[in-house]
C-alpha cells in the first residue's frame, strides 16, 4: 500500500511562481473537488443571421477549482495547534494581503494529477463543533481558486502557429524531464528551462499526471 499523499498548497509572492513564501499541507484530503471550465460566446447577431444561430466565439473563460477543507482538533486525527491556529496559518498564505506586492499571494495546488496555478477568490468558514468555553474544535472552509498562468507559459501557448508549441506531454511514473527534452529538442540540457517555463519548483518532483508544455527554446 502506497503512502497517502496530502493536498498541498504553495504560496508565491511573484507571478512566475519562483519566490515561495510558504506552504500548507491539509490534514484531511478533500472528499472531492470541482474543476470548472467555461467558454464565452457573443449573442450579438445581425438580422440576416436570425434567431437560433450559434453565438460567435468570444473567449475561453478562466478555469476555477473549488473544494472543502476541514480543520479538526477533536483527536480523531493528529493535528498541531488549535482550529484558530490552523486557520490563521492557512489564511496567512492564501488570503492575507501582501503589502509589498499590493495583492494576495499566487497559489499552486498540488495533489495527485491536480496541478493548478491560481489565486484565492473566495473563502467561507463554518464552525461546527465547540468546547464548553466556545472555542472551536472543528471548522470547514469552502474555497474557490481562479486559474493563473505565468507569463512564460502564456507566451508559449499564445504562439499557436509554431509547431513546437504542440508538444504537450503528460508526466507518468516512467518519465523524466531530461528524457522528454531529448525527445522534443534532442538536447537533454534544456530541462531546467522547461521546468522554469512550466513553473516547476523541481524537475525531480513532478506530480504524476502533470501536463508539461515544451515551448520553443533557443539552444
């Protein structure tokens, strides 16, 4: 039986996801998560088009991910600190305003095949169990995150005319980033540039199922 992987939340001060300011590993994994996709169309039509014709494509809407986090100090699971302590640490990473950057932190969600670059858009906390003095023993937080891509990855994806941008590979247990670079560029030495373009912290610890973009690179 393999080790249980916990959903981990990484916070970054920069939109290139290089300056990590902290991370948070959930004590209890979500029972499920919702990954939302949407496409926007314009409903404006001229008289000749008439009713019933499809709208004109406008844009791909921002992807969002949402799930519920549980904070529990009843003793059912091992946990450090009170519910308020856990919530404070979590909110400091995803919700607290960064005065130097004039915004909240950029976030990376990592769990199994989920690797999502984003920022928090909503946090609703419900306290469900209390001590006799009113201190919370259990709370749940419903969170929503909106997707965000670092500039290098966006630039690579925008160059749709280039055949090199079509290299999109899914990472499996038998793969390695240097070998991918050998297949795509015929140059193993470019693995660090590819890791940087995909916002990876390490080329050695890539979650299974991660989709990697291989943009045009100068050798």
